[in-house]
C-alpha cells in the first residue's frame, strides 16, 4: 500500500473555499528531498508531513518551492485529519513539534483553536520596489521575521490590488501582508497575503499572517479578540485572540480528497 495523502480545505466549513493543504501522516522521518518532491507534485499552498514523536507529532510544512518555518492552515488541517481518522481522540489536544516550537490545537465547539507564537511587526520604511510592485502607498508599514505588513486606506484599495509578481519576488521576505479596515461590520479587519518567493503568488487564507495581524490590530482598535476575513478569491474566516506572547487562531476545516501516493 502506498502513502495516503489527504487534502483539507482549512479556515472554512465549505468545500472548495478557504486554503487547501495536503496532509501526509508517516511512520517516521522522511527524506527532505522526497518531501519537497511530493509538495511540488501536490502543488498546494502547503503540504504537511507529520509522524509520531514523544508526546505528539513532529510536523513540517512545505510549499511547492520551499520548506516554511510556520504555517497555520496546514496545522489546522493536520489536527483535523488526526481527529477525523481516529489517530487522536476527539477530545484530545493535538501537540506538534515544529521549527517554531511546540504548537497545539484543540476543539472549541465546531471550531479548532491553534495556539501559535505572537509575531509582531516593527515599523519600517517601505522599500520602493515594494510600493512599485503593489501600485499603492500604505498608511503604515511594518516587518517581522517573516513578512512585511502594510495597512491600506480602504477595503476597496485592498481588494483592487493586482501586484506585479515579478517585482514582488525581488523583495527579501517570506511574504507581504496587506490589511485594512472592512466596509462591513461583520469583520474587524480584512487582509490579503502574497508570497511569490515561496512559490505562492497569493495565499488564500494565511493563519501565520494573523500572528502578526492580531497584535497590530490590538493596538489600533484597543481590543484583543477579532473576527477576521482574508479576501482572496477563495476567501476564509479566521478567529483571532491575542494572549500575551501567544495568538489563538480559530477556524473550521473540511476534507475534500483522500488519495494514495504509489511512488
């Protein structure tokens, strides 16, 4: 029998929305080159590879082009598959040993809550190449260890972005988070995320970006709990709660595909 891979749409309860992730549960460590080849073949924003380790699972995330240091939607998808397949009891907390430390996931009603590190951005000057690539002037610019964070003046401006991806690839960072206040009171803030240097022109719903967005909007809005929306073509909802040096990311997930890798 070959290796089973699940495809899960994360940060949504509706199939073919949210952010798709591959989930591959292994018996033990795998060759990094093989994992990258599988992730490239899957051609999803991220594919998660996990195997039992100590009191939980070792978890790694690979995009079609690179291994990433932190990924929210593929962690949510991994926990979802562990519960759905019975590898973990539904009431049990999922524990993941990752390049960003110990991450956990637990059921919270119909939602899954992820406990992630706070990734606050410090204010910076905007590189000229970045504004040229986006075609807009932000009202605020920040940067953390992964990404640039740009606040735009309106939802209309955010939704209307058509970045020059060839220029964005030249900006030295994992990705570009753009955010704004929403037109609708249904959400506290909205965002989009571009990561062409990681092989993803626009990521549908980026959990890890909300580790930066939560602390930013906490200061801007004077509260620590948010309903956020990532305004990609697929779209997705993220519950965000800032707790000191941690950020809780909540969302739903649905399995859409189970396949067998024969090589």
